[in-house]
């Protein structure tokens, strides 16, 4: 039997071939009857073997240490929820409402503020852990025994754009790879037919694409947006999933492209952008089978859809995001983000604004936590609820709150974190983090650790030096883990 040709026989770099079998809407306009395309398909298809697949940059990689989580979900509250009106109960703030703050405000503030403003909402304790939660989150409150609160978060920027970039990329001054890109770079993807990093309805402002960009990391680790903040979740999709040609013709067209680009890709560093583009074509080709099914919620039971709030116009939009997130996570997507944009920025009319926002997300988030738990996914899925910063305990305009990066609350669930636990404190009025402070760099180091990655070892050499998500900072907050 005549042996099959190999890459050397054809003068095609074997590593490059993995990155060439691809799909692109721009290529689908080529004719059906191209015989050269068919011949190319026959030649290149015979070269694709396990050895080539193992060289896939998105293939699963071994972690640095045993992880407590396999995947991550971020619930991002764009605008900055108020910690003192949600999860950080301050009795003295209620008592002294209307009085001056008894200590200095930050030297630099975003805008002028006045006296202390007590929360319009009552707090009560929930669960065996006795965590205080305000009236804004009655559904999430029932899950406090699964939550790990960090009440001493602090950042370095009190403007939305800089603060969003800091949370997402670790830098508020330079373009850097996003957290999801670092995780995908360090761990790879577990489902080759879906993106390893998905962001659902992300914001187009305050940093925009830089919040899910791979920056100087190879383009294979770029986040894939599903819709954007201006599109209802019911219409959010991944573009160009509907094939314009048969799969056979697509395959042949893209294998011809592989041959045509082989020489350009002989040097692995010759054209990283071209390599990443061809890899994205290949992912797009494979996604045609699995992505539409993952986004289709019609097969979910009426009870499940109601659990997420899809039966209520107020909760349907974010509920749909959360349900899609669960479906992608259980299909092997490494990192998913849902964004509630851009609504939490109450410089005035705090009561009406936060009440409306909380009602939109409270039931969907609680439904998601319940669903992940009963399906056995919560144990190894790290869930993070976070905004770009908190808000001041002093009033702005009489009935609003200004930006506050100096002390705010986030919570995590699943992924090995300590359930029913609260870490760190702000001062008596909720302005500054004062005990067991956790900087954004510390949060990133801790997240990477949970996923099995050492933030000091996860580096990428660019422009003559090694970069990492935490730059030259960050400590793992081990106290957050059981």
C-alpha cells in the first residue's frame, strides 16, 4: 500500500497546517465547482493527524498546581453597585445620616459630595452564616450560605473607563490582555467546537473591546462577544454562523487557503496575526455545529426558564444571559462573562435606580446559582459578582452616590471558595477598606490560583520583558478557600 504523503513531502510546515484548516465568511463566496479546491482538500486532509492536533494553542494544558475550579463565570454589574446598599451593612451610617463624614474624604474625588446618606433599604440577616443583605436582593439572600463575600476590595481609578480596564485587564493605563485571555492562554480550551472565552452582551464603552481583548497575547486567546450591550439578549448571537455554502465546499475552500498560506507560516513567528486569523476561521467552521444549539433555549423546560426569570419582562434579558452562560459552561467553555450594562451609576435618584437594577438581576442570579448547584457544576465553577468600584456613603446631589474605588464588596461562589464566609472590612461608614484589604491585583492572583495557575509563573514575553496579569503585584488570598 502506498504510504500517505506527509508535510515534508509536500513542502508544507506541519505546525502551520493545524492553523490553516479554517472557515471565514469572506471565503464562502468562492465557486462550488473549483477543481483545484477539491484537489487541495484531498491532499491536505490526509495530513491532519493527532500529532498536529496536539499542537493546537487552544488545546487543554496542565495547570501549575491542583485547581479548585475548572471554569469561571463573571457577573459584571457595569456602573458600580453601592456596597452600603447591598451587602455591607453599616449601622452607624444609618444613625448618622445627614451628618458630615467624621474623617477626611479622599484627596482626589470624582465629584463633589456632601454629608452622610443612610441606605434607603433595610438589611436583615440570612442563612446559617447570618450574612446581612439588603431588601434589594431577596432572592440572592437565600443563597448566602454558598457565597464568599470580600468586603475590603479596593482599586486605583475612580473613572469608569480606567476602573473597568483595571478589573478586566489589571491595568488602567495601558492596553493589556484581559483576565479571560490569560486563563485561556494558561489552561487552553476543553471544547474545540466552541470559543474558550465568551462575553455575553459586553459594553462597547469604557474600554470597549479592550476589556475582552488578548492584546499582545496571540489572537487565539481573544474573547468572543455574543451580541453587545446595545442588543437585547434575545437577539445576541455570534455572527456568520449560518453557512453560505455546503460544508464540503467550505472545507475544500479553506484547505486550499491552507496550502496558499503554508509558506508564509513556515516561521512560527512570521505573522502572528495571520496565524490567529486562520485559527479563528477554523473555530468558526467548527462552531457551525455546536454554537447554535448552545444558544437555543427552546429545549429548556418551562420550569427552568421561569427559574431564571424568562417569564417576566423585567428579568428576561439578564435571565437569558445567565441561562446561556450555564449552557456554555456545561459544554466546556472555560470563561464566560455576563454584563448588566450600564445601569448602576446612580449619581442621583439612588432609590429608583438601584431598585430597578437589582430587580432585573436578583432572580436570574439566584436561579443560576441554584441551577449550577443542582447540576453539580457549582463545585468546580468559580462565580464572581463584581462591579468596577463601589459608591460613596456620602451623598451626591442630595439623593445619589459618587464613585468609590477605595472600599467596595464583591462576592464569589463555588470553585472551592469558603461558603457562608465574609472577609475584610470597610470603616464604620463604608468608605475605605481598612482590614484585610484586597486590591484588584490580589483578586486576580487569587482567581488564577483557584484555576490552578501561579500568577507569578503565568507570563508572556513581549517587547523585551515578561508580562503577567498582576504586573509586579498581587498576593493570593488563601483565606478565601475552604
